[in-house]
C-alpha cells in the first residue's frame, strides 16, 4: 500500500505556505523564550517573559485568521477529522502501517489544535496572574491577589502540560520521519513535499494574505485600545492616595519612609511603641505627633491593601517581628545579593529598599523596577 518509495521521482508540491512556516518557527522561538524565562527566570527576565507572551498572543491571532484565509493546507478544515478517522489513524500507527497525508495527518492535526488551545489557556491564565499578583495588565482592576496566586498554579500546570504536548509532537515527527520516511523538518523550511497522497486531497484554496493582514491589523489595533484602557485602571487593592507628607517628614528622616501598606497594623504599633529605642536609635516624637502617625498607619496598614508587598511582608519573623528585612520572603528574595552591596555607599543598609526599587516609595515593588545602583559593587 505505501507508495512512499516513489517520493524521489515524484514532483514536489507546495504544502506549507510562507504564513504557516513563519508562524511555526516564530512560535517555536517565542515559546522557548517564554518557557525559559518562566521556568528558570528571575525578576530580571520578567519583562522578556511578558514580551514573549504578547508575541505568542499575536502569533495565535494570526494563525486563527490564517486557518480561514491561508492556502489549502493552512486551512483548519483540511485537518479537522472525525473520531473514526482518528481511531483508524491510531490503529494504523500501532500496526506500523503508514497512510500518507500531504497536509497534517489526523493525529497531527489534533496536535495542532491541542497546542493552540493550551497556548491560549496559558495566555489567559498568565494575564490573570499578572493582574492579581503584580497588579499589572488589563485584569489588574478586577483580580485579587488570592485569585492571582491560585491561577498561578494553573498557569504553571498548563506550562508543564505544554512541555508534555511538545514532547508528543516531537515524537510524532520522529515517527513520521523514521517509519514514514517523511522529511518533515525540511518540508517546514522549504514548504515543499513530494506530491503523493494516499487519501483524496482537500479542495484547493488560494491564500488571501491581504484579507488576513487587514483583519490582523484591525483586530490587534482595536484590542490594543481596549487592553490599554483596562490596564490604565487602578489595580484592585493598590494604594492610590499619596503618602501623608507628615508621615514622610517624621519617618523619612533617617531612611526611606516605608509605604504604610508594607507593615501590618501590629508591626506599626510595635514600631511606634518603642520609638526611643528604635533599632538602636532614638527616634522619639512628641505624643501628639506619635498619636497622629498611629492613626494614619493603622488606617493604611497592609490589611487595607491587596498588593504583593502587603501580603508577602505580612508574615513577620517571630524572632525579629519589626523588620521587613527579617521576613522569610525578604531573605529568600535577596539572599544572592552580597552583604557588601547593602553596606555600600549608594545603598547603606538592607532596609534602603528605594536604593534598588525605584517604585518602593509608592509601595509597588514591580519586578521591572529593580536596579542595584552601579556604585554598590565597588
Ligand atoms: C533617627 C533616625 C530614624 C528615624 C527618625 C526613624 N527611623 Fe526607622 N530605622 C532607623 C534605623 C537606624 C533602623 C535600622 C537600620 C539597620 O538595620 O541598620 C531603622 C529601621 C526601621 C525599620 C525596619 C527596617 C528593616 O530592616 O526591615 C522600620 C520598619 C522602621 N525603621 C520604621 C520607622 C518608622 C515608622 C519611623 C517613623 C515613626 C522611623 N522608622 C523613623 C532610624 C530611624
Ligand atoms: C541592594 C538592592 C536592594 C535592596 C536594598 C532591596 N532590594 Fe528587593 N530586590 C533586589 C533585587 C536585585 C531583587 C531581585 C532578586 C532576584 O533577581 O531574584 C529584589 C527582589 C525583591 C522583591 C521581589 C520582586 C519580584 O517581583 O519577585 C521584593 C518584593 C523586594 N525585593 C522587596 C524589597 C523590600 C521591601 C526592600 C526593603 C526593605 C528591598 N527589597 C530592598 C534588590 C534590592
């Protein structure tokens, strides 16, 4: 049955148009970057993770449009198969029989939809995580920190699932290459395959690149406006009011005036109760000033906000409950920074958050706003 030996002699046919090929290799690149920065990244590479995610979103959008406007084998209708065909294909594979399809074979086509579907879910969950945990992006205004944390687990599980699917995809390619003697890799580069098929060819279709590009432009431009307007709304539970200038004056004299959302009511109470012995300094204040600060800090403590910093610093270290820098979270995040950097002139001490976090004063601490000052390494 398999007429595969005739492949050398048979004429070549354009199967994968330029749209499919550029999409395929660009997606591989974008997914690799997203996976590397997601699985092994640090706050440093977070912007790259986001850029890769946005690139994947545009690639998916293009592929969906191209599935209706590309040339024959790019069209979804040429690789949607019913369950009976899928089962027959699986049986063929188990029996070592090779039925040659010019485009995607039934299981290969199913894999395309699975990959596109899982990627779409990863993008959606990623947007929820971004909104909930970092209060960034179009969903920040409606997503709580708790939701973001929960969905992060799903985002990560989907990413692991994607790695599994890619493994299966590669196994399928290897199977076709070895048992079917297909040159699939080469075909995804040149676009051409020997024009031999064991099954009737689908009805041919011409690519409509202009229609596709216009659609892509219209949808992406209009969505950018919607996304930007959502992203411009204040994040749920993010402090919007400026920090009280009296507080900044009294508590910002020796170190940065820590944003009130960084400390729990209990921490602020503890600090204000012993101002005369403030970490070895005398920071005492007249009683009226102290009482006013107490009211302000109690009304703006971590409990009133839903930012990451308000949550992560809330778990105080019982051995040193009044220091942010003693919390497990803080120690874990900063353990790679040498002691000499904290003691350096441009930083001074561990609690000088603003030396490295340009948005510390606003209580935000976004991964994109971290920069250890140059001079700190001298
Ligand atoms: C007279 C100077 C001075 C003033 C005024 C002052 N502090 Fe401090 N503060 C310090 C010093 C010194 C440290 C400890 C620095 C170190 O760890 O080396 C510190 C540490 C802290 C820390 C712990 C930082 C960490 O390590 O996580 C908090 C919280 C804090 N101050 C809050 C306040 C508040 C609130 C006020 C206003 C009521 C205030 N400080 C006013 C000198 C001051
Ligand atoms: C010497 C510079 C420096 C100082 C001072 C510093 N940080 Fe950081 N911080 C960093 C760096 C660098 C990272 C990223 C660590 C990594 O790459 O894993 C970080 C990470 C963080 C993160 C996690 C960011 C993320 O998105 O994962 C938080 C939150 C944070 N710091 C809070 C603080 C707070 C609060 C203070 C002050 C009490 C502080 N930092 C003081 C340099 C500093």
